[in-house]
C-alpha cells in the first residue's frame, strides 16, 4: 500500500499479491454497481493487479470497534451480497476463490492433510468431526440460500466512515461462498477487540440487522452457516498461507492457531 497525495487530498495505491490478483477487477466491478458502499476505484490494472482507490475516511477501528455502527454497515453489506448473486459465476471465472458449500467437505479433507499448528488432541478432534461436517454442509445446502461474494475479512479495519457514508474496503480475502459466513470474522473481532461476551444481546441485534435484506425466519440457517463458516474460514487461511514466502509464515502462524482453535471449539458445539 502507498499513500498518494494529490491536489484534492490523498489516494491509495495497492499492489495486490498473486494470491489476491482478482481483487482489482472485483473491486472495480463492485464500485460500478455499488458506488455508495465500497471504495471509489480511481483506476485499476488487472494484468499487474494494481488498484488505485480514493480516500474512504476513517476506519471503525480508530473508534474502538463499537457495535453500534455495525447496525448500519451490515444491512448495506447484505444488500450488496444479494445483488451480487447474479455475478457469482462471473467472479469465479475471474479468479475469486471457490468456497461454495458443495466444495467444503473436500476443502476440509485437504486441511486435515496439512501440518497444522495445533496439539495432537486438537487435530484428532478435527479428524473425528469430518463425517459430521459433511452432514452440516448438506443441511446448510438444503436451505438453498444463493451463494455470492463473501468478504471473509469483515472487521473494524475494513469498514470506513466518511461523513454519513460507510464504505466496505479490502476485498482481497473474498470468496464465493455462503453469504452468512461473513459474520464469522465480524463476530470474532467483536468478541476479541470489543470484549463482547458470547451470548451478549448485541450479537442478536447485529444478526437481525444483517438478515433484514434476506427476509424473515433465517435465524436458524444463520447459526448453521456460522458453524460451517468457521471451518471454511480456516480453509481460506490455509490457502493464504500456501502463497506466503517462507520468511512471512512465522508471523502468519502466530494468528493461524487462533483461527483453527475457534474451529476446534465448534466440533462439540
């Protein structure tokens, strides 16, 4: 990332890593269709994977990630996801990773074949859970919620406020997946950074705000999607790790066990 001063303020240049080479095209497409809620794309170069963005204001993290702004951000995001269902196949054709529910059992098996930074008993729990994970995926798929763009990094550092406008930034970790799994990351950071305890009423309020564009009666599907999605998120991290230079993996592996252990915890939930 480079900060680019200009006569009217600043812009931001991003040279995307190869694992995120789809991001410039995706960002430009989202801006063309949703200019009121994503970063303004001033220019992009698909071949070089370069992206030039207008300044989007101030990240929620600067304010400490209070839950209140998420009541506005999440419905905006849900509307975008619903609108993007018709572009899911196009996104896949242009390199956005495929984490649709039908792919997850095989992704999970791939995960189990890796050397994971976990204790032996934790790995054994993940292995024993594999048949149940397949069942959960089948159950989730049966609800036929259309799969679409899933940000997969939706936390306080990627939502910006500028006056009355909120913008969703940094689509480089995105995939085509079950939409409701987006809140795996959102809720994690509200727990870890905002210190909301599990079961806090804010989680229900935010769930309902997010689900409003999707329609009524989806609380049960949402809970199932979060459970499946926490394992999909661990698989997505494995993909990111595969593309890192060896020198960068040590820092990555400080946080990967956190993601994996949150999945391990759901093997008995």
